[in-house]
């Protein structure tokens, strides 16, 4: 898998970054929902 990422260096970081943002967004959303309740 690492070798595939090295070949597509332009794509892998973008996919990882998009996944990271989604994770942070979901965590923030859940924390906000907990505060409201």
C-alpha cells in the first residue's frame, strides 16, 4: 500500500487530508450535540 502511495504522491495526501477533515468535523459535530443535550 505504501508503494502505491509513493507512486501517486499527489493523490494519497489529498485523500488522507480529506479523511482527516471529515473525522475532525464529525467529532466536533458530536461534541456540539452533547452540549445541546
